[in-house]
């Protein structure tokens, strides 16, 4: 009776095979988890105001995809993309005054929804971590994982560039309505002389956008942010020229 010879694969081939298997497994998880997250999250944006609605979540998801493709390092893409859909589900309730912290509420609610769908507990914890660290309040934790950093940057990038100008203007309008009085004026105090006010002018929008640019924490995020900031500077030049009635 002949001997059965077992031929083991060289270590480097085994490593390549495992790497392909890991990529295929992650691709499958992404295909399953991300559509589920979208399905669960979108209804929560039904009453959201324009700056933080489902279209914002969709843009953050798309920006996160771009950043992940340019990021040098491993990224749990299913975690990142799912967190992008969930990250602002608590905004409508916070705007309505029903909750005080949309970030924490969103993280907890996302966890409960995913647990009901029997998503793995480690995946849920990673998604919640990314959601919890996307804010810029003093109480917000610093993003520490690649997924949290990329979500943070994707969210901030949606406040830069052409879309960012529209969003920031919407936010100022929302805050004026909530305060019951305007909190800024459409003006540039460095140019206008005939009318003065103690309220902030276009500098408020510029400063808020600049703050988000400076907070970006990944290389691809900073690269995209710098390009979008260039557009904001062009917009501000045009704004000043129009205020000065030169264009």
C-alpha cells in the first residue's frame, strides 16, 4: 500500500491565501452589515433638518469610502460605513429638545438595533466607539481607531467646500431659529461702514469651517480638506467683492 504524501504550502503562500480569505470575508461582512445599517438608520432621519438629514449621512458614508480607499493601513470598512449611516440618528431628537446628547443616544440606539439583528457584539462595540468619537464637543472622546478617525474626518469634510458652505449656513439658520433671534448677519464688517452690528458676520462661517479643517486627523482627510478649503477662500473673496459692490 502506497504512502499518502502531504504537501504543505510554503509559509508565504499560506500567508497570501489567508490574506485573500480575510479580504473576502471582510467584503462579505461589508455587503451584509452596511445595507442593514442604512435600512435601520434612515427612518431616524425622517424629521431631520437639512444640515443633518439622511443626505448628510449618505455623503459622510461616501466620503468615508473615499478616505478608506486612500488610507495607508487596515480599516474595518463594514464598521466605518455602518457607523457613517448611524452617526447622526439622534440629531432630530436633540434639535427638538427631547434629548441633550445626540452622539451618546445615537451610539446606544445603534447598538440596540444591531443587537436585535444579532450582529456580532465586537462589531457593535466598534461601531459605537466610532459614533461616540465623531463629535467636537468638550465631552467628546478623541477618535483612536482608524475607523473612528476616518468617520470623524468624513463628517468634518461635509462642512467644507461648496456643500460645507451650504450646510454651515443652514446650521446658522437653525441655531438662529432655536435662539429666537439671529446669531449672525450676512455681511463683512471689514468692508461695510454705513451699518454696524455687534453680531458676528461672515467670519463666523469662516472660523467654524477653519476649525473643522484644523481638526482633521488622517492624511487623506487633510488632503481633501485642504482642497475644499481653497474653494472656501475663493468663495470668501467673491463674498467680499459683492459686499463691496465690485462684482
